[in-house]
C-alpha cells in the first residue's frame, strides 16, 4: 500500500535528519534534510545488514542480492528489479569508440603525409650515404637512435623531444642535412598519433570494464562473496557503525498507527496516523498466517476494526554504490561515462563512444537503468494489534494455539514470536507481537526492516541523478 510505504519513508527521513542535526551540532559538518523514497521490493525481504561473513570475511551473498538491484521510479515509489549488472552489460556491450567521418578523412590525410615525409627522409639518407641506397626507414631510425645520441635513444623519445638537436648530440657532420627531413617525419607521425591510438585505447578500456562485470576475478577487481566472485559494489557505511546504530538507545525511532475497518469482500478502509486513505484489500495492508494458514482475515466480519501500532527503533542509513572502473589499473567495472557519451552522441557524426546497435533500454527514471545508493533501516518493529470483533474469543484461541505466526505488513513479511501476548476485555482483543529474530550482530542471516531507499538514475534526462 503506497500511502503507508510513503509514510514510513517520510518518518524515517525525519528521524534520520534529526539524528544528523544532533551530530552536526557537535562537529563542523552541516546537516541537510535526508530524503528517502518508498519502495516496492521484488521479494528480497529484510535487509541483510551484516554484509561481511565473520568466519570467512567474505561478502554476504544475501546483502549483495539487495544492493545490486536495478530500479525504476513509477512516479511515487522506487521499484526493485533484477541485478543492475545485467542491464549495464547490455548497454556497455553495445558500445564502441569510433572516429567521425571528418576525423577518418583527416587520419587518411595524416597517413598520406607520413608516407610523403618518410620517402623524403629515405631519399635524403640515400643521397647523403650512396653506399646505403637500399636502406629502409626502420634501419635509418635504428642507426640514428643508437649512433647519433649518447646515451642511445628511441623513436618514442625522439617523437616527444622538445629539442631534437640536443637529444641527437652525436650527429655527424654529414648527418646535419638529414635532421630537417627527420624532424618533418617525426612531426607528421605526432599529428596522427592521437587519432591512431584513440579507437584501440578506448575500446581497450571498454573491454576491460566489460570483463570486470561479465567475468569478475580477483585480478580485475571482482568481489569475492560467500559463493563466487561478483562485480564489486562498495559499502561506504562501516559494519561497526551499522551494528552500533541499530542497537543504540540514542538512534532514531518512531511509530506508525494504522486503523483498518473491515468491509465486504475482504476490503477495508484504512486510516493512517489519523489520515483517511483509500479503500483497499485487507491483505494488501495487513495479513497474518497462523501455522501457515491464512485464516486471520477469514475470522473477521464486516465492521470489525483492527488498530495496528508499529514501533521502529534503531533507524539507520547504509550507503553503497557500484565500484567505478579504474582505467589506470584496468580494474572494476562501473564506467557510465562511456554510456552517457554514447547516449549524447546518438545520431551524430562525432568522434567518441557510439551505440552500435542501439540497445532497447529506457535510460529515464521510468526505465530500469538505475541502482540503489542507500537504504534506511531499523530493527524489525514491535507490533500491537487491538482488534474489536464479535469473534474476539475465537481469534484469541487461534493465536494462542498457533506455533508459528507470520505477519505481512504492506507486503513485507515478518516471522513473529509465538505464543503471542494476548489480553481480552469483552469484544476488544489486544495482541502484542515481537519479531522472533533477536538482534544477532554476528549472524549473516540477521536482517533489518527497510523503511525507504535512495536510487540513482545516472542517465535520466532532465531529472536529478538521485531520487
């Protein structure tokens, strides 16, 4: 139910902003308002905050499944989808670096000029040294590099030398006439170098970034999880900070109250913190299964009411991001610069990254080319239900006999402790439930309740990068 999810995200944002303002008052940092968005998950459940396995120090696979999700924005909330790496591979593998028609023509002219200057140099050499009338360009350059410089030099050093005469400090008197055509030949090569190297260099970068996301290994910066190597995502929030914040009495906290009035056909009218919401199906808001059977809603009659109060404590932020590609080392994978340039170059005859062919990807916030950057989490809430029903005794008995109680709140399931703490006065039943999962700071199976998320849509036109 979007209105409740929106309320949760707003209250989490307010609690976290207040928490940051307290920190700012004791430091030189400024604190703005923290804004999280409601979200719709794809069955991921709670957030596995213990992202490093305490036994092996490997990254938790369950955490990775959460933070690698792609996402889209439906206008009111963030929807989570398959791994972002999948759509990134589709985009990056459709790109190549190409020269424009004008630069290809210029490169051809440069090559023709190199050939002309090369023949001039060979001709001058043969005229100066008639006994070497069959010498070729490679032998000429080798002779100059080894015999005309002390210490010996290389073609690369000659190409980059600011003063060729000083570099070739052992040039014989007979070779002075050769320096002019040599200098012209070197200048012709220099003019073509940037265009000659552009495509191989940038396509080489593309290949390395693609390898980092398609076949991650230790050598190319892959992240070793408890099952395999995966494209690396970096978690910016220290695990110790997460554990401290979740269990701190000074961490942010809030509660939310939802009153449900049962209508016909399993419909209900919801009031959220005193604000009337739209009519919806009861199980979309609150569903309880007892020993695996969805009998709770069947026990309710028209006009029965449920007042649910949920208390959230330990409100915290966990921040993470895909690991940016490192061109200097050829490691990691997230190189959106190439994709952004290919989008900008669409249908343009310019030198740079181009799609070939154009992938069927919607790069707007409505599409799935987006990824999460942080989550607002808390301990799983304590739940207090006040049920007014003519079947209060029957409901009480069903809860008392249940060995397993599972509560689903706006689609997010929580396994609750059993037996429940139950009180009844006339037809008013009060049921207090707590999460069976206690705070286990050393368990990779520990999860936190997700209150809201932030997402980045790096190529979305005319919209902010982060929502």
